[in-house]
């Protein structure tokens, strides 16, 4: 209906562009928007159902968007303190249903009818406009609606409170049209999730599937770039807010950069482990406790870890594919395929873990590994409550946990003590993989030299041991 209603205006706008690549792009966009068929609707609906639906944790994290994004954006037009205060007032008004001044009330009603404060993202994630996964079953559609209700409610909360806060700031600044000012604030900070705002890569059944859940990250980085160009203060506040919530390890591209550094360092013959080195460096400078805050934000002082959920550290897929110590190369391929890659039967994926547990007769473990994430978290929380332990995907103990930790995990939040222990285990595992990988490489060369009667190859292997051990005394290789 929307594409039909706006069709004439879209064609006219495209025709008004002078000949060139911009006009070609506009024509492609008009053709894309006039196609009513939603790409890979059933698959993308299933991905929402599996990864986000029913998750209380996703809803809670989603509700932080006004503080994380809107407040820094509004600081362009007022003080940061006032932006936070107006958002707080709007949240209170929305939550309590307090009567609003006539002008704001009418503006909010107008925004509802225009779809400005409607939960756009929930419709894209479900791909509910097309033949969705349970499109022919009314009962199942009602169940999926309930399954996504948490996200829908929080999305509308974010948009409504952003609109009201921005409208009031527009009134304070005596802008000519506070309604349009508020609409722009919602679109800039809660983002536009319709088909017209998808990247070229996210069009078509393959692109739409691979880019599922990526629109937020793309829009977030684009907003940071616009703020950097327009208002350095607002940009700085946005970066500092992200650092407070996720720490330095949660900054955009942080994990991607670490993967690249590790790859180059190991190519050069060093046992490079960036995460461990960064933690050790920060600990030596400010001590262990402050280092935890610097690297992981407020999670260091909270019972639950939010740094991974709030951070933008891993934006480029497949960055560790060429890393010599990376044993599971399939994991990088899975990253490139997006969330749908979790249903490939390979090591490290949800389906792969389910099959592995099933072959070992662990039916509970197989069910937990293959279940939707919200159910998986609930079952993991139940298991933690029952055993008093947090365990990894292979059933090995990570650390002891209490009732509160188990309850947090049941709703999808990772207890801080589990996250910290997992990070340490990860650092040690990386060191082991680096050392064993190098040892295997040298031993293979040495054995080939003996078998093929090539003493030069044996000598080369011995020399590699000396050089490696000189560069990496903590990761010595002994054949």
C-alpha cells in the first residue's frame, strides 16, 4: 500500500535527477521499493524467532538506546545534562501515562499516525509483511507476535520517549517546526528500518539474509560519522557513552583490529595475543580493578556483563581467517554468512554443537544447543541453578555461580563472574593454540626433512625453534 501510494512521487524524484550513477541508483531503488515481495521472509522470520524473540535481555538492552544514542545526538542543540533530563521526563510521562500538554499530545498522536513512533524494527526483523514462517496458521502467528512482544514494546518506548524529549527541546530552542525536529531526532537516533534504507548488499534473498540484524550497527556507525563532521562535542559524548557501557574493548572495530594485529604478529614469528597484552598493559598502568572498568565499562562493577551486548567490537566478519593459530576456520565463514550460518552443521555453530552432543548421547545438551536463544538461556540458567556451576558448551566447568547468577542467565544476561572467567580461559586457550600450532608446524617440517633425507630442512626447523623461543620465551617450543 505504501509503495503504491508513493509510487508517482518516487518515479518523479528519480526522473528529476540528472543522468549519471546517482540516477541509476535511484532507478534501482524505485524498482526495489515497488516490489511488494519481502525477500527470504520465512527464513528471516525464523532468524528473529530463534535469536531475538522471547529474550528479556534483548528488550532490556534495546531500552538503553535513548541514553546511548539519543542523548549524545540531542546534545548538539542543548546541554548534555538537559538532554538527559528531558529524556528522563519523557520516560516518566510515557511509563505513567501522565497527561501531556495539548501541543505535545497532538504531536505524539500525529507521529503515531505517520508511523514515526511505531515499532518499525519489529516488522523488519519478523519480515511479517510477506509469507512469514507461520503465515498460514493464525495460532502460530499469535504465538510469534507474543514471542516478539518484548522487542515491540521496548521499540515503541524508545521512539515515543525520543520524540517527546526532542519536541520539548525544539520548543525550548524556538525552532520553527518542533514536530519535524522531533521526527528527525527519531529517525536519526532510533533509525529507519524500512526497505528504502537498506544497503545495496542487503537487497535480494541472499543479501537480506546475510545482513539480518546488521542495520543497527550500520546506522550507528553512520550517525557517529555525521556527528564527527557536524559536532565534535556530540561525537565525543557518544564515544564516551559507549566506552562507559562497553569499555575500550567495545569500541567500533576493536575486535577486528585485534584479529588483524594477531594475524600480522604471528606471521612475523611472534605469539601475538592482543586481548591478553591489552589487559596486562592496562593492569600495569592502573591496576586490576580500574583496568577492568577501562576495558569492559560498567560491567566491571555490575553483577551482569553488558559489554558484549552493548559493544561494537566485531563489525567486520572473517577477520581472523588468516590467523595461523585460528583452528576453526569454519567459524569465520559462519561469521560472513551472518546469523543463518549458525545452522550449518560445522564445529562451533548452534547446529554443530547440537549434533555433537547428540552423538554423545547427551539429549539435554543437544536440545539446549539447538533451541532458540531465549529457551537456551533459560535451560542454561536452570542448569546453573541445579549444579552451582557455569559450564562451557562442552560441559567443562568455568566457575562456581550463585542463585542470582543463574537467574540472570535465565533471562539472557551473562553474570560478570562468568564473563570474566570466560575471558581469562579464552586468553589461555589462545596461547595454547599459538604454541601448539607453531610446534606442529616445526615438527612437521623436521619430520619431512628426516623422511626425505634433507638435512637442510631439519636444520631449518631447528633454527625456527631457536628464533621462536628467543622471541616468545613464555610460549617455548620443545620437540
